[in-house]
C-alpha cells in the first residue's frame, strides 16, 4: 500500500471512531497520530484534549497538584504547581489562565495567588497559611477548548502556637453611671495572636473585671467568648452606681498564663459641671484690628463632677461680639477646638456701657449641671451636702463687668421662655447626681420590682437643697481677647531724655489704647551709642486702659552716657508693620 493510501486509511478510521462515539472525553487520551512510523502531536493545537495536573511526559498525573511542602507550620508558606498537558504528558503551550482556591482561602484564613497565567504549560502559585489549621484542600481550575479541568491537592497546616493577646479597643471609653442617661455598656475587644504575630481564630478566652465596685459587671454569659477569623474576641462591661475606673483581664482558656488587660474604662456621669469647664485662646492679643483673616485657635476643656473628661462627641457652642468664630465643635480626645478669625464687627467704645474699643468676649456653652461639694464622699448630692453653686442662664459679658446688661448683652435661653432667668429663678440643684426623697423612693421601688435602681438607692435623701425637675443647665466659660492694632502711639511719660537717663514710654494701639499684638518687637536706637533694652509684647489680654505694667504697655530704655541723639523708638508688629518715632536728647 502506498504512503498516501495508508494515510487516507488512517484518516477514515479516525472518522469512524468519532462517528461511533469512540473515546471518553472525561478520560485522558493520546491526541497524537502515527503515520509511516512518525508521530503527529496535537498538544497545543485547538483540537487537543488538555488536562490539568502535575508533572509532564510519562510522569504527568492528571487531577493531582504538585505541592512543594504539604505539611506547613502555622503561618508557613509553600508553592503549588499545576501543569497543563495532553494525555501523553505533552505540555500545552498556549496562554491559559489557571484559577486557584482553597477552603481556608475562601474564609480568609489563607492566601493564594489567583488567577495565574500558565507559561509553557506551567502555573505556580504561592500559598500562605494565615490562621488556617488542619487539612486545607487546594483546587486549580483551567478551561481549554471550552472544556474545564480541575486538579486538587491537600496541605496540612499545624495548629498555631499561641504567642500573646493584645488589647484592641473599648467603645465607648466612658460609660455613664446607671440612671444618668448616658450609654451604660462598653464593648471591650482583644486579639489572639500566634508566635509570629498572626491572628488565631477559634480560641476560647475568659474575661474578668479588675473591680466590681458599685455593681460594675460583665453580663451573664459574656465572661467567655471564642475568637473569630481575625483573632478578635470581646466582651461587654456594664456600669455600676459609683464612679470608678475598671479594666478587663482577658485570659486564654487553654493557657491562662497567656493574658492581657485592657486600658482603663471610665464609669462616670460624663456630664460637665460648671467648675470643670475652661476656655483658652492660643493668642489673646492677635493682630486683628487692622487686618482681616488673622486666625486664632480656641480650646475648651470640660470634665464631669468627678473631673473625668466628658465623652467624645459632646458639643460646645460659641458666640462673640467681635470678628467671627466657628459656631460649634465636638470633643475629641479630651478637648474641643474652634477657630476665631479677625473681621468685622470690631467693637467700638461704649457699644455696651463701659465696653472698650478693641476688646471682645468669646462665650462657650454646653449642656451640663451645677457643681456641688460631696461632703460625705458617696458620689451623690444627699443629706449633709448643702454647698452647691446656683448659676443663672449663661450670658456673654461684653463689657467684662460681671453683670448682665438687661438689653445689650446676649444670653443663652436654655428654657426657651424668651426671658433671661437669673440664679433665683430655679433655686434648686440642677444635676443628675441629686438624691432627694422622691429620687430615693423611686430607687427603692425599682429594686422591689427587680429593676435597676440607679445612683440613689440606699442613701439618705437631701432636704436642702431640693433636686430640680430640670436636671441640666448650660455650663459656660468665656474669655476676653484684644483685636490688637498694627498702628502704635508712642508717648514719652517720664524720665530724662538725655545721656545717662532712663526715659519711660507708653506704647499702645492708636485707636483702642490697648496693648499691641503678641510678638511685637520694641527697640530703640541712637545716632551715636547703643541701647541694649529690647522688648517683645507678651501673649496677654492685659487691659492697658485700666492699668499699666512694664513690658505690656510701658517700656523704659537706658541711654548710655556717651549717647548722641536723636533717639528713635522702633515698633514692629508680627505682620511687618513698622512704627517709628524720634525724640531729641
């Protein structure tokens, strides 16, 4: 038979087998053809059946992945290799995408490269155990010629050696005493870590409190928990009736020597009282009379009756009669900050009777309570605690005289009755920690019915003062600032303007008579001779209209005995404005 005839015969047999359904598509088969003793290989062509597995040639094994290290330590890594070949082990050369997945990867406890482009029929991925423990099945999948093939392998990950636990957070960090109206539960979280610092899931952790004073507790059933896939585990802490700081201790159930403690969690009222609020200005005499846009940072600090900081998110409101101030801020990490900016209006003389040009008042107010002296130290106002500071509605003291002008000084209308209410309009105590007979009776009834009694159970009620029905009031703080001038008036007051003399000068703002901006430099020079005295105006709201002080509004200069005039006083403000006046000697 000729070569051509043999080739046609072989081709006819192949067609016959195909027509009869010969060959199982799910079983690897040799896609090569032998003609005249020569092999025609179809691997890498569009018509071949390609499988995923490991190895190549005679060692190719379909359906099985090549895992470099099949037994890993916790947190270890290895390579996983998949090969694409036909049934004879000939590597598939066309570009193919191989997808990898594992049981642990699907729940976030391991990582593996995916997808991976096969190069020369080989795709390699890196597997990293990230909390996985036990057997993890790895699967690789590829699709060639519309047929999908899968190979698997198993990695055995050894259990993690627990190395430590770390405190993560307490949210919120301050919880209210029972019954004062604040959040009374905090979520305290920890993380379980192995010796490599990786999170460890499925670890039972036990919790305990550093103190149970006042009834602070971990709720029933929350004294133990199991870490999640991120190693996180937590519990709740409920407040009691006595202000205190508590910490949560977390211990590994399998090894109690592995333990840690949370940061301090504060149990308090969280409500600012009047004597625990303050307002400060970074600069008290900014250069703002002649300039717009000078910015100054204002900072409020506030604490409750026990002088624990108020919680983050507590709001403070601001008002002023000069320049502009941001309307409000919220506490974050113990303080509350706004920006004042120089602009109109600029207070003029007697805008309010007794008011002085250039001096402004900034008022900060917030929800709070009146202050009292806890004579018996039980944390509440009860029998024997008679001293408390009764305060009126807050007002902005524009003329700094300590009294509200009936029509020209604005107030904060806490009870919205459109009338300014003085201290005697509500002579009773405004606050959450007040225990009169009604409050004590209510606490006793709560106990009898199995409810939370709050802070007034078991105390002797106060009769004087009486608890006000209104538990809150606006607490306030205010500060005077100077919109200091860039232009100065330089006046010789006394002392000889001669060689060897020491003259005294008043140097203040030209329009307002107030001290110059903080940081203003003041010096003197002679035609012949040197004057050593120099000054820098301090950061101060000193009132030069009512008092005098060297270095604030008065400045003296020693003139050497060999001096020759004239003498020049040079005043330079932070914004660069220069004021000069000459005096003859």
